[in-house]
């Protein structure tokens, strides 16, 4: 009975991991010619493990040599439980400790210790090895785990080892299947008659034969031709299974270890990850700001920089000290695709020594800009690190982005559609709990702090506008939206998003709407309009000049010379008149007053056929000006076009 569960080996080189796997499964995981020639494991090996109760699980055999830690980390990244292998003849060695550190970092919580080469030790040496193993694992993920002495040669102890492994399998619930399919690739090859084949461990979600997938971070598309688990063809696979995938529509030479098969459209490539980093107590030095490291996430191995998010106090100088943790951003030198909640390992860039690791919090983050942004991201990361649920993840994405549409939230969530919709409903119903505001017919989400920032920015812009133009009723919503785009921190609130938010601000009596010439404007709720007498006098003079020009409409710029006033003052007075619907600007620059409009309507009412040519002749202006006036009346709904003619509205 195939069961989605994976054991991973760990331990120092030549302590008998591969031999033990062979004794338990009958399969030699050293498949490469170089491995057989040198007598060491170089690449990951896989085998089905049949447990006494009938379940079949997977076991991953990892290299023990210090030069192949990246392979070990890639293999351990997908395991449910670990089997730490220690040779009773040698005891604890350097890679025993490093492998155990990696298991701790990766969040492995279950496992056991296998003391190998029992047939080569005496009772006293064996007792010392058991005591040393117990001491090594104290305070780690294997604290209190069974320690079983075995011999891969004689088979002694293996039945008990299998029984203990079965107990672990039976007490651990199956992996959570929700989430979009994510499958880190650990091996790529081509098989005659099949084409491209990739292997790996299904990290989350499920996939079926015939499904389309994305290959990330490459950005290529492929299709599942067939699936196998341990050589047996299956119609579908789920999280926790070792899988061989036969792909169509993508060639072998485009793929590599570290790529991932992903549910269509659910993942994107990134170079910035928000994470919680824990530095090992055994690390020789702290992790400092902008330190260059090697990042192992899933099967990926990339060079990255660590940016500390909490830069206050001593951490700015000292970094994250051994044994401590903190929120960081990981900025990779090449694209990577990661999953929120995924564990990772970091090693010094040189020398290659494991120094820590942690958990991916936001897999597609934006680089922090400035102190306030760093502090906000630190709060989000720390909060989610200790309360990681699918709903809290959605809330964290909203808080990180400030404002996000429902489609954008779905893309960043890395969830399948059903899981996303379920979590979205919870987020909507408990929005106050998560500090989220939902708005707009198309369902947008904004963090409470981003909304408050938007309120402050909008009020500041409106007060500046009122101070400069106290005679105007309010600021056009389009101009206010554009101004908001340029405000630091509010630039993510654009277009329709801001218009919907402005409606909410008005409903909360923060700002007030007013309609001016058919356009929505906003003013601060505490604004009281006042008109300067000098401006009123100038407005009256503009009306007089417009009336004296008759149907030969003046350009606004001409009034500067006629009135002997600065053009800026003329523009302000004209804007005031437009709000009072005493003046309009047509064809962008021509002054069209209410008095002239009313005279024009009276002229049109006396005409039998209203055409551009007929109006030109009736009022004695050129065709371009006649057309501009008729077009304006059309826009106001005072005339209606019928072919080449106009009809006066009733």
C-alpha cells in the first residue's frame, strides 16, 4: 500500500547509510559508475521501503561527504522523518553534527538513530556509542528518539529498526494536500521512448496525468505525459510522494536541479524573499547585514545576500548572533521559486559551512526601502513566523503590499483555487481581526495602516489645494488620484482603487464629495470655502470681456493682455467661474461664457436646419469655431447630432 511518507538518511561519510538502505529495501542507491568506483555516495538515491504492517514509504539516501552538503540539503528538504546514521565503530563525526543541524533547521520533528556496524563492535564500545548518540541528540529534533543498533551485513537489529520506523509513520498525519502543486526537481534525464524525465518529492498539492505545469523559475510550460512512483505508473500523485514525471513540450537540456514543476499560473520567479532566520548556536560568527551566503531552498542552491530587517540597537552592528533569530530579506543573485512556509538552509559563501536557516515567510517580496519599510516588514515577518496559517498568510501579503486586488492576492498566495476561496471568505468575514479593509466592486484589499496612510496623504493634498485655491469647491478626483501616485507610500493606490477608497473616506466623513460641471471633486470635511474680493472682481471682468467678444471666442491667454493681469491669476478666476457654471473652456483654450451660450441657443432655436455651415453663416464666424461650439453643446446634452444636422434637446 503506497503511502505518502518519506524518510531521509543523514550522517557522516562511510558510516553505512547506503548499505543500511540496501539491507532494508534490497536496492543499491549508488547507481553511478563513479559512486561504485570510489565507494562513496555522490548523488541522492531513492528506494521504496516496505514496512511490516504493509505500508510502502519512500527512503532517500544522501551523501555524507562534506563536499556534497548541497545534495544532502536538497534531499532532506522534502522528508517527513529522518534516520540519523552513526557508525558504532567511530561515533559522532563532523558531518554527523552538520547533518543533524540541517535536520533541525529544516524543521524535521520525527526520526530515529541507527547505530550501524554493530557486528564490528564489542558491547562496551556499543554502550559508549549509544550514550554519545543520546548526548548528541539532546535538545534537537531527535531528542528522545529511539536508538537502534543494527548490522547491514548480518541483518541484526533491522526488524526492530523497521518496527520503530513504522511507529513514526503511524503517528504522523499525512501531509496537508491543500496548496498549488509544487515539485522541486532533483534529477533530470532523458529516457529512450519517453523523452524528458524529472524526479523529485511532491512538496505540496497534487497533479494528474495530462495536467499542464509551469517550470519555474525558467518560465517554460510543459505537460504531464505520465507519472511513476518507484517504477509503478500511477494516474496522479500528491504531497509527500517520490515521483518520476515524464514531461512533454520541454527538452531535457533546458531543465536542471533547482527548477520546480508548479501548478499553472500559481508561482512566479523572485529574487527577494522575506524570511525568519535562525543562526545555529554552533555557528562560529554572527550573520551580518548584507552578508553573502549560499541559500539552499528545496533543491535550489543559489548565491544570495542577507539583509537584516531589524536594524535598531546592537543588531545593526553585531548582526544576528549564534543561537538567535530575526527577520531578514534574502536577495538572490539569480531567480528562484520558493513556497511560503518552506524551510531553507544557509551556509557561509566561503568557507562552505552551515550557519543557519529558517522559514520562508513571503516568497515573492519587494525589497525594503528605508527604515519605515524595514520596520513594517520586520513586524509582518515576525508575526507570521509564529502564527503561520493560510489565512494569516493572505493577511500578511496584503500588509506587505499595502493594497492588492483579489486576483493579485490569488497569484501571490500560491494556493489552489478552492483553498484560496475558502481562506478569502475567512479573511473577508474577519477583516477587522487581521487589520484588513475590503473595498470596491472588484474586491480589493488594503491594510489598515495603508488606509490610514492614504487618508493622511489625501488630507494633506486637499489641505494644500484648499490653501492655494480657497475659492474652489474641491479637487478633481482624477487630479487627486494622480497626486496620490506621486506620494511616497501611497503610490500603490492608483486609478479606480483610489476612487473606491475616496468613497469610503467620504462615507466615514473624512472628506466630502461635490459635483462640479459633471465631475466628482473632493474636499476635506472641515473645509469652508472663501472667495477673495479681488478674485471676484477679476472674474467679473473676465465675464465682461467674454461677452464683448461675442461669438468670436477669446483664447484664455488673450485675457492677460486685455486685463493687464498675471496669467496665473486669470487661470484661478476662470477656474472659479467654471465651478459656478458661468464659464467653460472649449477646444481646450477658448473662453465660452454662459451669456454667449444662451445667445447661441436662442440663435439655434430660430434656425430651420442646424448645421455647421448654417451656424457659421448665422453668427459670422469660421467653420472650426462653429463646429467647436456645437460639439460642446452636444457634450452638455443641449443638442443631439443626427447625421450632419443637430436637433435641440427638449
